[in-house]
C-alpha cells in the first residue's frame, strides 16, 4: 500500500536515496556526468536531515513523501515562490519518483498534496522550473495541464542549463486534476 504524507526528520535517509538515485538516472546526458558522480547519499542525508529539522521555521515550506510500508519511493518539495518576478504564489522545488514506481499515479498525487498545501497556506497559483531537455518531466507537467510561461538560463553543478517554467494560474484546478488512485507501477 502506497500513501502520501508530510515528511518527518526520520525520512531524511529515504529521501536522500530517492534524490541520489533519480538524479543519476534521470539527468544523465542532461547535467554534467562528473557532477552527478559526486552526488552522495550520505551527504544528501545530512542535507535533508538539516532541512527537515528546520522546516517548521517556515510554514509555507513543506516536503511530502510517497511511502510504501516504511520505504520512501518518491518525494516533492513546495514553498512560497523563490523569485520576486515569478507570476505564481507557490513553487514546486523538486518532484522525484523511483523509476520502478513511475506511471502509477504517484506523481499526480504528490502534486495534489502540493496544491492542497498551497491553498491551505493562502497561495492560489503554483509554478515550477524544469530543465528544458527533461522531456519526461515536461510531459508530466503538460499531462497535468501546466501552462508553459517562461525560460531562463541557470547553473546546475557547474554547467549552464536552460530551464522552462510551467504554472497553474488556479492551483485548485491542479488539486482536482491530480485526484486519481495509485495503480501498480509500470516500472
Ligand atoms: C516526472 C515524475 C515525477 C512523474 O511521476 P509519475 O509517478 O511517473 O507520474 P504519474 O504516474 O502520476 O503520471 C501522471 C501523468 O503524467 C504522464 N507522465 C508522467 N511521466 C511521463 C513521462 N515521462 N512521459 C510522458 N508522460 C508522462 C502520465 O502518462 C500521466 O498522464 P495520464 O494520467 O494522462 O496517463 C517521474 O516520472 C520522475 O520522477 N521522473 C524523473 C525525474 C523528473 O523528471 N522529475 C521532474 C523534475 S522537475
């Protein structure tokens, strides 16, 4: 049985595992290989533990995990917009699901958790940045009817990359669109 809940500090190692494994797989050929090789589950666990320990200082910030039993198989971060000029109120920072669990509706349900959280915190539009060359990620946001709304260049792991923005002008529509049962993974 898979369910979605707010992350706890004890989830740090599980989130770090998903973070490390999915970046190395999904961003191969998009980000710098040498940079991806430096990602370490141990260091990411420390980073996530610190982040989760301090999360209650900013109630807009939230991390949701998808868990199967006690195992984290996906996660999402959401918070207030990180850029003053962005048109959206809340921003999805990261969303990752382990490869073997993709295509089962977990991403959708994580997005719903982010949309519901945004509404609870008085943030009524939502957006995000995705790597332009991450076709799978972009297809996912388009399947949820995110609207493309901007482009920028940024540096990730020492490499300049192109990013594109998607947003939902009315986050309530994203919450509705994301209601779906979780099915067995297509892997
Ligand atoms: C993007 C990601 C989070 C989606 O999670 P998921 O659990 O597989 O998504 P869902 O099963 O909920 O899919 C929801 C919809 O998006 C579509 N979709 C998801 N991933 C897709 C892909 N790679 N290509 C095309 N469509 C995709 C699904 O077909 C589904 O649409 P449908 O219900 O109309 O059939 C997951 O594939 C992932 O972690 N990818 C690698 C990392 C990544 O790119 N993260 C986003 C970075 S910004």
